[in-house]
């Protein structure tokens, strides 16, 4: 697979030999680091959802995701804990019984969702569209190849730059997880549900 090219860089599917460079980008960019086997596991299982951006013959960014079977209506984009519930989670005109029935029937069968595990671009290449290209291809691949109904991710509440990037593609803040990170910082969970807003189509 070869993704979009902006002239000076291109996005493509990751290969096993890219993993050391991906680990370097991850290590330089984020405090959340993973062991080799974790990257390999994602690549082996969801190869079309593990992308790298390449320029000048080296990896300058990556985005890796996995596919999960999830019952949680918030991660499926059916409810928003921060806004008191998405409209489609509430049957129109229904009383409390209809509403509960609607929620439980949705909860009964899990949905197939994408989880953006990690995305990063080397500092010297940021602000030039690489992150957007990686995210755009990730969304396309998870939706079109893996057939997910939504994509979710966790992001530090202080990471305004990443939050702006996700919002640009239609992700919405749906939950706060207190002390999610090792240093005690909270995380926003953000979700993009297909059919509502889809910035890649
Ligand atoms: C988040 C990250 C991947 C974005 O990559 P990038 O290549 O800089 O992204 P882009 O150049 O495509 O910019 C995407 C959006 O980010 C925002 N952005 C970019 N540069 C910014 C800056 N200097 N200040 C604030 N927002 C900025 C803008 O909304 C931009 O969209 P726009 O150009 O249409 O306005 C990159 O900053 C990064 O690697 N950060 C460290 C790792 C990280 O925080 N990962 C996310 C963990 S959840």
C-alpha cells in the first residue's frame, strides 16, 4: 500500500524492518514507550493500520492502531459522557423505558472499533502536514479495510496540538480518565463515529 504523497514525504504501510526507526520516533516524541514485541504484534495483526511517513530515506513519523470488539457505548461513539449522551443514543420521543431498551439493545452486541494506539512525528518535521496525512490514512484504512464503526484514542488533556489535529478530523472528546498516565495526568478519550462526521470522505 502506498498512501498520499506531499512531494517531500509519503505515507505507506509499515514493514517489520521499520520497527527500530518507529521505536526511535516514539522514544523521542512521547513518554509512553513500548517494547519491540508490542509493535510487532500490532503489525502482524493489523498491518494495514500501522503506517509510517517516510522522507529522505527514513521514517519521520508513524501511526499504529488495532481493532477491538467493544460493548462500551462511549467508545462506539453512541454516548458522550461529557455532553450527556449523543442524540442517536436516545430514541426520539421515547419514555424512560424506551430509552433504556434502546441503550441496552445497543450494548448487547459489541461493535467493531478502531483504537489509535500511538501517533508521532519527529519534532523537526512537525507542522507540515505529516500528522494529518498519517491520521487521514489511518481513518481510511480502519474504515474501509477493517470496517470499524468508530475510532477512539486517549490523549493527554494538556496536548492541545494533538487534540486540535484530532478535532480537525471530526474526533470529539467523550470521556475523561483521571490519572490515566504514569505521571498522574488525566486523559481525554476522543471518538470519531462514522456516519456523523467523516473528514476523509
Ligand atoms: C500531534 C502530532 C502527531 C501532529 O503532527 P504534525 O505533523 O505536526 O501535524 P500537522 O502538521 O498535520 O498538523 C495537524 C494539526 O495540528 C495542529 N498544529 C500543528 N502545528 C501546531 C502548532 N505549532 N501549534 C498548535 N497546533 C498545531 C493544527 O491543528 C494542525 O492542523 P492545521 O495545520 O490544518 O491547522 C505531532 O505534534 C507529534 O508528534 N506530537 C508529539 C507526539 C504526540 O503528542 N502524539 C499524540 C499522542 S495522543
